[in-house]
C-alpha cells in the first residue's frame, strides 16, 4: 500500500496560466484543471497558445480516472480538448464550465467524452478519491473550490476565488462549509496566489455595475461600446442590465462574445429579453444613442473586434466623436503596449475612451491579502502550497501563510514538473519529471524548439530563397533567382549571390549523385556571403531543380 499521495505539478506554477495539477494514489490519478496560456508573440512568433506538457498523463493514462474543473476560464479548461485526444476520462464541472468545454469539444469535433455537471456541495467518488465541490465567488459563474478526501487526509484546492459578499447572482462563497471542512481537518491546502501583493479586500463586482450605470446615465446622447472579457458573465449581465435600463438595443460583437451570450442564455446564466438584441450586421439602422455594443478586445489583440474598429477595418462599425468606449477589464501584464496603442487609435478617431485608471470599470476576480488570510484562518491546514502565480507571488504567499500560523517547515514553494509525496508525516520532494510547454499553432501541436528558433530567425533577420536550375551534368542553366522577405539587401550583394552560385556550378564537376548535396552547397555559400556582409544569420532556403 502506498504511504503517501503524490502531487504532480504540470502547470500553473511560477506562471499565470496553464493550470494543471495531478493527484495520484496507487492506481488512481485525478487531474485538477487543464488550462492554457497566451505566449508573447515576440518570443514565440506564430504560436497561438501554450498548454502544459502532459506526457506524464499519457504515460500513466490507464490510471487517469477523471478531470476536475474548478471553473471555465481558458487558463483552467483551455488545454483539455487537446489532452483528451490522448487521455480519455470523465470530466466534472459546473453547468457553465461544462457548457463552455462542450463548445470547445464540438469545435474540434471531439466526441465520446463523458461530461458531468456538479452542483454546490456535490460529492463525486473518483477512484479512491472523494471530491466535494464548494461554491466560491470569482469573475465567472460556476466557480468551485474542491475538497478531496484521500486515503491520507483532505487536500483542499481553493481554485481561483475572491470573497464577494454581494455577488451579482446572489450565490455567495460557501464560507460555512469551508469552515466545517477546516474544523474536521485539512492535511494540505493549495491556494490562489494572484493578488497576494495587494493589501485589503477586493472590490465587489456590484461596484462595477454602479459605476457603469453612472457612465450610461452621463452618455445618453452617445453610442456606447463596452469591451470586457467574454467569460465574465456577471460583467456582461451588468452591461446588459444598464443597456435595458436606459432603453438601448444590444449588439454582441466578437466571436467569443457572441458564443458566450448564446451559451449563457441557453443555460440561464445570462438573462435578457430577446427583443433587445440586434444582430451586429443590422446595427446601421439603429440610432447611436439607443445602441450598446458589447465586444471583445480589451487587451488590444490585433484580430479582435475592437482593434479592428480602432483601425477602421471593421465594416459594421465606424468609430467617431459620438462614441464612448469603455474598457471594462484589467491590463494583463505584457499587453500594455497593445492596449495603449488601442486607446490611442480610438481616441484619434474622436471617441471618448474610459479605462481602469480613469474610472472603476473593473474589479479583480482574485482574492487580496485579507481574503487570503481569511481563507487560511478558516481552513487551518497542516501543510500549505501556494499556486497560481509567478515565483514572487508564491514566495509572498508562503510568507503570508507562515504569518497565519502555518509552520515554515510545512510550507512548500513548488516548481513545474516536481512531484511531492504528502501524508500526515509531511511533504517530501520526490522525482522531477518532464514539464514545460506544448506550443499550439492552430490545432497543431509543436514541441520542436528548432521550429521556434527558425521562426525567430525569420522574424528577426528575414528569409532569402535561392532558386537554381541545373542541367543533368550539374551546371547552372539560368541565372539563379533570389527572393527576399524581411530583407533589403543592396543590389550589388544580390548580384554577387547570383554570380557566386552560378559560378560554383559552372566550375564544379557535379555528378548525378551530388545533386542531393546541391542544396547544402547553396545554403552554405549564400549564408557565408550574407554573414560577411551584414553579420546576420539569415535563413536561406535553397530550391534546386534538375532538368
């Protein structure tokens, strides 16, 4: 019999996003969340998403008995459609979480995955684990903490949470149940670290609604365009409520916003009179002062609806001085340049732009320090692991837990790929496994660092194609053709490249067996000329045709 429960950290450690943790005991593995993250486009050109390296799950797929989802944000469910192609197991989550996941599965034409909707205080037996779902408040409906009764004690995941006493849907965090579990005894708690650097309490989502109401009241002669995260259903609901209160029709813009509006209405997480909704393609006949457009694009994403509006590339909406635009979202670190560019472009077109630093049009969905302390006080765990944060967050969180009475020796700051064994005897570091990123280009998985290196080379130094036509005797028939992208080489250098390649094949006796090496010869010859001229290692692609 195993003496401890294994915790396998596959993602969400030392980073924001890609959350995935596995619990293993004997022949049972359950996976808590399976999320993605968004890469820095400059560091990873052409890569759309990053998901955790889940090779460990593939190697032990016969043990994987279930996926437990805390909520429906991309950084917690976005990787699952890719994982279940190789590791099939039942999935458990709230009504909204499962609806969002099912939409993703349908998009990728994945069938045969068992999905199970759970409710507040539901208990599901998965292998040797009993998983209880406890309601928490967050920036998306249907969010849970999970209390997992294992053969060695209770392991408690807070998931992403805040303590909002006045949530929009009236479903408050179940502090009473958390306190009961804490009183019974929690062996280990893993807690969201995102806002550990922020003092006090997070603001209630209801505060945003009050501020939005004021903005609607102050802009009754203008068209209103409100951008927010599509998954923040409570925010979307409040925008809808304001629009209806001030007699405005509502148009949803952006693929993800249109999707969430449809799914939310189907499962009754969003409510609105159908008569108030107008298709975005039919807004031209609606007076601006009676219209509210709810859109995506708060982070300045180049292909988002709002970004295209800011560049006059969105045929349905032309931005002008009669528009007030509200960015109802926080700035994700790393997106500052894109967001400021978006604001500048919208302002240049004459619009009034309101954003977080000007008006309180956004609140975080993550607990600040006083809320984290309250959760620690209720749970009273024997051991503690901070998760969901960069290293500085995890370190600050560990210090906070120690301040709250958890002995320093009982606190672990994990790293991705590290396996820990936990029991009443303690937490022990075990083996380190393969972890990191799987890069997604569309739906194609790319693990090759060489591919990424090539893309960086093309992005930074350009690409040069050399087309050479050789006779059967290996001599150049025509002048080689040089095609450049991302380069601006002098004409003299281009001619030098052509002459050097042609001369090589005119003066070299090339047998038929050497044709295979002709591409290598061209690449080396041209690369040397380019490096000598510019000290740049341009990607050279030779194309050799034999006639």
